């Protein structure tokens, strides 16, 4: 048995039948199932678990719970593990942090020798000059940064999430929390009970308690959902409450953490009280513990915390700690009763506690000092709920005042009393919470068409008994200087010094010294900081005020916030075919598309010489119906639409109110009041929002329905001089030029599938037809085209080939050849803008653009050396340095066997034949000539009108 | 043990009109009901109804609703191929869905017949509670292109509940 392990204790949580070993700083140690890392180490007599931030002083167990600032370690590669809370596992490898070469012999302890130069804010006064040495200073300071090392390997753990809607959420599973939860459940509420420790019970766990067993049994019987090792991290508007669940033993699949997002109708705060450290010289020596830490060690983990103790007590917890120590075989050498005016003057020791100087001048040898000097109320959740903190000097602690109607508090956060008084208060709070939750449910159901919530019977508020904090002596600062913030190594003297330097408010002193800004987030040090600043400034405790607590209440891992990682991909019905046939994927927005099938240049040649097919399913598609559709098109596009005949198609450009190009696409008229609009794939959602915005706000009287049908169709573009030959083999639509001219639309059967929409449009510069097939039949038609066109040389082509083809043809891509400032005239869309229309979105700005005529212009560009392809976004410069444009699109053309580009250039350079200079990213440059038109191939458009 | 069935082969017809058509349609926004033919008529949005019927009956459904007298603008559109529909059934169905959906799925708030649109794992999904033989059951309607993503997410969340993923689609609802 380990040297400090006691015989079985009533209420212990360790399982002596399951022992194992783990490693601490490479040495093996024994543990039982149920031990925390620190309890197992303490059972073996270990007392030092870390070194302090600045001075690297040895630090031992202080609070013995999650908030213990001296027990942060690295466990199995995970840094900053709270060793006084984390359960130890067989084979676990635990190591101290930020010590070198070891915890026992840490060279950084030399900082203590220069401690006078490391006072608060020292980094504002030192490491400033000479400035050229900042990189070196940065490197030195980085070595002293606390907090372990983040692992470099990807985190393969699962972080889960869950949404819950309890009627009542109880934060805190001590006796008050349990009683409130039981009462709420008995009153008919759905209750979620959240407890930060591994077990319910709070302070009732310390020693055998029949009350604890009956409360636990009642919780089970009431059907309350209980989350242990879970903590409420924040409360937001409308009782949106976040709960971090750190573990769920036996959960399948296993998750490291789960973020539970709760919308509670009522929140009950029952967090209990936090034992507060005493600020006195030597208070950070290993062997100085709070009374609750001692009670925890003895009762839960059967660990003897020391051999010879001095206890400073001012309350019942300290008194009980004395009894626990005595029972555990610890010699209690002296009990100093603060209620009788006794005190500790200083704690002596070097590597640990050696003796205590008492206020009466006597010196008592010991290896353990236990303090019980008062309670801190954990108020963060109350204050973020809207309450304010009110200091009660007679009780030496704060209480929350002014909680909103949907938040209550019970237990120590409200006041003190016997167990029966606490339970009576909690029971009343629970019943009242259930009553208010029922009232909320009825109110919420009022606007819900399908809710089935019976009207709550008329009821009166439950009478809540009075519960007040008990009187307690004010004990914050001792007679000698001690540590206030253990995490940040800030002493009372540091705070006093800050105030004397002029940082005389709590908020300033906090930021200057970093007190309360460490991992415990002020829980242990906020009140003592207030006391230190109050004493130094002379302002008084109440007048000094408090700092502002904000969520999260405890640190939350990024993994928990991120949750499950799902890549939300949009897939065409043909995607499986693409993958099976060697397509290289391209992620375009939320879509996955085939970039090419192995040889984009060959695909381009196939389209130019024979026929190719491409999956263009992601094209935005909208079904427009109603008598006012032409009005909508006239309003939102820069060109004219009223004369569009049934069966005809028109290309449209959509601009925003500032004239900037938003989107483009073709719209076909399928019937008298029926149109099918296409947009860019990436702009489809925005175009839909844009249309609905106008219809629902500015033109509410228009009779138009816009229905997205993007995914309703598998869209296949059949392009190339032999596209008519191919498609005619599969459709009953007359594709002859006279029957089906350019920019026309028909419906019919393709590949045996009815209700297909066939367009004669083109993006590649070749004769082409775009077929929209009901999506479920897309693969059938695709494969039919490939089979029917084998003798015609048909092959699939991907996005890369399409980009090359459209660039050769000079077709712009919105967002590629335009940007957030490109108005219509700048995009060479002069021909589309009809300023003689009465009105359309963007008209005033476009009119002004036309008058100013000072905009960049989109032009076709041909590098003089056709072998060099300038990278897209290369700058076009004048006089060596002045930027006058950029390359927007650029590729090697398989058709022309030379580079082809589009670019935006300054107006004085946009004349055909002008030579411009393109600055290459590597530093060189090339010359490029402006073409008379955007198209490099077939500028007259003969091929696509074949 | 919950089950997930791909019901995308269901005929789906979107009817759009003024909200006052609700009386004629038999249901308003947020609710669903079976019509005499057995089709599920869903109040899917403001002035929007989604009719789910047996596979290959879309033409009949379109014809039936186009034939009803109505004065205002009405669109009846066959969107059978535009949506994926997954049916999630079982006593743990709501608990599984709560891993992905923030809406209160309790019987009081969203009983059978309830309809809403919400975010499910980051996707915009229409959720129709349509209990089967007394067992909780949800029809999840999503843009077809996101069907695989939704299925994958449900499968991932369903690991905790031993979700049984039934392939291929079954006839009827």
C-alpha cells in the first residue's frame, strides 16, 4: 500500500479491488480505479506537482479539485490537464509542465534570485531596448511561457454535441441542487441536473451520510437526467445554456468532450461555495491546503495529507477538517481559531512547509497547514444572467441580487443554514422553478401551430423560506505578504505596488498585474484581489467593486466548440460516375465537381473537333411562374425581356444597386407565364435571396413564384461540331437549325426520359445543347450519350477544359473576370445595358459610369511570347511600378497552341493593338497585346451558330 | 434501435399560392395531414405546400392540384427529383436527431403532424413528424444534392444508437 493511503473510509470513491500503475515523470506509481492523478500521487507521499509561473517555486496541492492552480500537468500528451480532477487511467503517462531539467531540480527557479526585476508589468519596463534585440527577447520570454506544449499531431478524438430542452436545468449537484431538482421533477418538470464533480453530493460526500444516499435515490426515482463531470459554462439570452460534458464513461462511440446546448425554461443556480485561500507569507508552499482539500483527500480518496498539522479555522469546514485529520491519524499540533482572534503570522519552509509562526509569537513545527478562512461565492453565472454582486460584510462574501424571472438560486450561493434549512429552501425553489417553467411552456406554445401544451392551472408563487449567509469574520490578507493569484504568481505586494504606480482601480490593477487572469479565472483570487486593492487604495472593500465575469465559466477546448466535423458537400447525381471513371475532383464552393479525367487539353480538342459532354448540374436553376415574371426580369437584369417569346432564351446580367455585376445566366420562356432561369452555380443562393428580397419587400404586389430547382435536374452540356449529330440520336426534339435556332429552348424526351428541357446555348464557343434531365435519370442519359456517340468521338470533359474553352471564346466568369467593384461597363457588357428602360436595379450608377467613362475595362490579351502563360492575378504595370490592371483569366490554349488571357486594364490602354506590360510573380515581366474583342477563337461566332 | 430509410423515390409536388389556400389544402403552415388519396400534404412554408405521394404518382398529383379551382396565382411543380427524403423511425429517433437539430422534439412541442424547417447538422432540412404504428418517425427533406451529406451525418450520430440504415428505398411512405 502507498505510504499515505489510509484504511477504507466511509464514502470513499476508490475501488480497492482494481489497482494499476501509471507513470509520473517517468516513474511508476500505484493507483486505484477512482483516484485522480493527484490523489494517487499524494497517496504515495508526493507533495510537489508543479512550479509557479514566474519564480518557479515549488507548488503542491491547494484546493484538490478542478480549480487547483498548482496541479496542471501533461497527461498522455494532453497539456494543462487538471490533475486534481482528472481520473487516472491504467498506463497513463503524466508529466510536469514547464520545468527543466526536472520538477525537482528546475533551473528556472533561478528567477527567484532576480525576483525584484520581475515585478508586475516588468515586461513593460524591461526587454524594451535595444529594439533590434526584440526577436531575442521574444525567444527568451517564450521559454518562460506557462502552460505545457500543444501536441503537433492532429487530434483524432471525437467531440460531440447535443441539444436539450429541459423545463428546469439545475447547475450544481450538491444537496441543494439535488433537492431542487427532485422538487422540480416531482412537480412535473423535465429536469437536467449538471454536476462538475464525478459524483453528486457536494460536501455531503465527505463522510458517511444517510442524507446523501436518500437524496441520490430520490434523484434516480424522479427520472432526472444527471450529467456528472459536466459544468455549465455560460448562460445566454433566453436561458440558452451551454454545458460542457467532459466525459461519459461507457459512452459509445467514445467522445472526449460533448457540448450540450440547452434551452431551459428555468435555470437554478446551486454551485455551492468555494473555499478561499488565505494570503499570508509562505501560503504557496507545498503542504498548505484548504480545509475542503483535506476533507476531500481523507474522505474520498483515503489519503493522509500530512503527518503533523496546524489548522487555521474560522468556520465549520475548518472544524470538520480537524476531526477528519485526527481520524486519519494526522497529529493536529495546533488549532488557531480565527473567531477567537488567533492567526497565522507566517508559514516557514523552503521545499515545503516546515513550521508556522503563530500570531502569539509561538512557532509550531509541522508539514501541513490547513486554512478555512472563508467562502467565495461563484457568481459568474448569476451576473451573466443579469444579477449584480452585493457584498455582505457581516458574512464576508458576495451574494447575487436581482436575478431575472427565469433564473433562481439556492444553496450556499444564497445563504447558510442547517442541512434541513438548505433542503427546505432548495425544495421550495425547485417547486417554484417548475411552476414558472410550466407558465413559460404555455406562453411559448401560443405561437406554435402544432404544440400540445395544456394551459397551466392558476397557481400562486411558492413561498421561498428565508436563507441568509451566516456571520463570518473578514479574513483576506494576513500580517505578511503572500500569494494572491497562484496561477499568475501575483502577490499582495504586487497589487499594492500596482496601486501605488497609479493603477488604482480594480480593473486597472487586474490588467497590469494579470491577477485573476489565469486558468482559474478569478475563482480563487478575485475576492483576495479586491481586498488587496482596497487596502492599498484605501477605498474600502465595497467601494472597490468587482471585476466582470464572462462566459465561459471554465476553459473550454476548441474541439468541444467545433464539435463534429462534417464536410457538407453537394453532389451531382453523376458524381459517382465521375469518381468511378477517374475524374480528379474539384471543390467549387460546396460542390464537388470533376476537374478533368486525366487530360484537360485532350478534352478541349475533343470538344473543338468532335463532341464532348460535361456535367453542369450545379448551375443555379429557378422555376419562375406568374404574370409578373417579365417585370421581375426587367427589374433585376440590365437588358430587356418583355419581348421574349415562348421558346426563346436570352442571356441576362444582374447588377446590384451600385452597378456592380452580381450574376449572369440565361433565362428561357417555357410558357406564357412560365420561365426557367439559370444563374452561376456559386451565385445561385445569392441570386435567390436577391429575387425574394425584391418580391417580399419592394414588390409585394407582384404575382411571381420563384422556386429553386437546381438539384431537380441533372444538367448535361453537349458541345462540339458533332453535338447535334449525337443528341439527335437520343431525342424526339427537332434539332435542325431551322427548327431549333441559337438561343432557343424546347422540352421533350431524351434517352427515353420525358420532361427534359433542351437549350441551344453555348459557353464553349461550339455548337452545343444543354439538356436538363430529371435528376434521378441523369446517369442513364449520360451513359446513353456516351454509348450513342462512341463513333463520333464523344468523351466527357471537366471544369478545367470548360474554363479553357470559354476563355478561348472570351466568355467572362462573374467573380473571376469581375470583382466587387466591376460595374457592367467595365466587364465589356455595354451591349447588354439598356439605359432606355424606365428603371432597373443599378441604372443610376450605370448611367453615371457611362458618363464618367474612367473605369477599368475587360479586354482580351495575347502574350507576345505565346509560350508563356502569366499566372492569374498578375499585375499589369506602367512605367515600371504603377499598377494599371491585372490578368483575370489565363491558360495555355490547346486550340491555338499559345497563351490566351482576359484582363482588366486602364481605359487608356484598352485600345486594340496596345501593348501592355505584365509583371510576373517571380519578378520578371512579359508583353501582351490587347485584342479587338474578348474572343481568341471564332470571334464572329460562326461555330456556335452552326 | 432506430432505422433510417431512403424514401427519396416518393413523388414530391410543391404547391405555391396565397396562404389562404390552406383551407382548401386541408392544412396550414407547420402542420401535415393525409388527404383522401393517402398522400401526405405538408404545410411546408408560408404559402407553400409539399405533397408526398407514392412513387411514380407525381403526374397524377400535379393534375389533381392543378384541377382544383383557385383564383389567384398558383404554381404546382413536380420536384420529385429535387429533394432527398430520409425517414428516421424508432423510440430513439428524437434523441438521435437531437445530436444535430436544435428544435425541441418533445411530444408536447413537435407531436406527430408537426412540420418545421431547421438546421440539421449545418444543413437546411424540412422535418415532418409522421409517426408510424405509434412509433416516433421523422421525414427529413433536404435538397437532393445534400442527400449524401445528411445521410452521412445521421449515420455518424446514429452510431450511439445502433442506427440501422436500410437500403434500398422501400415503396410507400
